């Protein structure tokens, strides 16, 4: 019974996240420290960094 409830709660959280994804993204990008952290984390991924650098500097 507890496993069913936890799966339901995770599914509901995923649904709510998906419904409000742009609102959450605006909150993250409006905060300077969060924006710096997210962009820094994103640029630490080698595949993402290479792909972005190729598209910016052709």
C-alpha cells in the first residue's frame, strides 16, 4: 500500500512540475545566484559545452 502511495505522489509531482515548468524556469532565471549555479552546472557537462561552443563559434 505504501509503495502505491509513493508512486502516486511521484507521478503527481511530475505532473505538477510539467504543468508549471515555465513558471519554475522564470523563478530560477530571475535569481542571480540560481542562474549562475544552473549555467555553471550546465557548462560543466562536456557534451553540452562542446555542442554550445560549436553553435556559437562556427
